C-alpha cells in the first residue's frame, strides 16, 4: 500500500507519524510526505470507493463555501489488493470546547450560503446586461446531491464499534444491507425526505424485521408529514449530513467538522442527530439560532428528523432502537 501511496502522491518520503485513528468503518493513519503531513483513511472492502467518493465530494462542497473548516480532501486511491484509501489534510484536532459558539455561527453560515448565492443570482438576472451564469457559484435550487453519500456503514462490514451511542465495550456487527444515500434530485423537500430518507429506512426495517407496528404507523405518518411543513419556506441548504458529537472537533484556529455525508436539504435536518447524543452546548445552539431563528413547528420537525436517525440505528444496531423509533412515530401522530 505504501508504495502505491508514494506513486500516487508523487512523494519520496512517506513516514508513519504514529498518529492513528478510525471509527467503525475505516482505519486511519498519518504520514509525513515531501509536501507535509497527510491523514489516510483505509478501507479494504469493495464498496469503499463509493463511500470515499461521497465523502470527498462532501468535503469539497463544504470547503468551497469558505464557511467552516474541513480537512482538505486530496485523493481517493484504489488499492491493488482491493478497497481504497482516502488521502486528506492532517489536522491536529482535539475535542470541541473553546470554539462551540464559533461552530454554531459557522454552521449557520454554511446553511445560509446557498440561499445567499441564489439571491445573488436573482439580483444579477435583474441587472441590465447580466443574466444567468454570471456567478461562479450560481446556487442549487433542488434537494439532493451530485453523488451518493453514506450515513452509516458499508454493506457486509464487520466492525468493532466504540461510539457514543454504543455500549461501554466494543462489540461485533455483521451488516448485510447497503446504507448509502442515493440523493436523487427533487424539487420538493417533503418528497425527498419522505421517500429517500424515511421510506428507504423503513423498507430496510421491513426487510429485516417485518415489523407490523412500524409498517402500520408509517402508513399513517407519511400522509401527515406535509402538515409539519405548512407555511414553512425551505431553501436548499448544503448540509454536513451526519453532524453528531463524534464528527466535530477543534484545532488551533477554530472548529472543524469531518466525516460528512452531505446533500442539499432543510437546514433543520442537521440539528436532528446533533441533539440526540450530546456534544453540543447551549452556546452552539444560541449562536446558530441567532442567525437562523427557529420557525413555527420546529419541535415537531426536529422529532421527524430524529426519526430518520433512530431508524438508521435500528437498522445498524438492532432492536435496541425500535422503541425510540416507534415512540417518535406515535408522538408525531398525536
């Protein structure tokens, strides 16, 4: 692998620094190269390229907004032995503490970026002598993303998980279902979220468990979902897509977010998983909502967005998350 890395990166120096890391899916290792230190994520599964391509596109999209720091993506490299590596900027990161308020401000800026680009484009179109295509970043008017992204694990992954939502000891998971998000473009957010997020997860629940109560609750809930968005104007916002406490940190200059599963969606979606497992203090939320105030009906929609993540965890980790999924569906139907 190291010979392949040297060739692809065009470096004569490739020395492990001893800094390693990783999560439930991929291993990680830092290396010194001719041009500086890099961080390399390694996954030997055949599906790794799709996952890393989605992560790279997500990091590129967030970085382009110049709103919030992400590790600079460099290259996805196929391995001769199978699988892939993903090379990115190495950052000396530690747990988020000092920069919580800054993270809230910058996340709001990320969510507002596309709206500002669309407003800029509209202004250009109304200016004599200018029209569409004048801006380098014209904005996105639909919901979705250019490539699939992964909010969870790859098919057939066996992993030893030490996450904030897992038991105290590592345990094995044998996963047999794909967890990629297809992100097909849609004009309507309710259609996108209902079909490409909730319906997709519930299809997997049905396939794995055949849960009659979940099936019956979903049949009723999907008819009610449009009511939660009455009088709410939703402009597509570029999202991190998996913003829980394990995917945020800080370095010397400010906050950092990483491991994204980006797409253009409703900004409120981002706060669903953020509120489920901790890691974000009141200064984060205050700073965020100062720029993007809560709209009427926020609490119900927040439950609706958490439903996706509880279903996703049910599909990942088993029946321990069934109760939370069923409870939210019942609450939303009240």
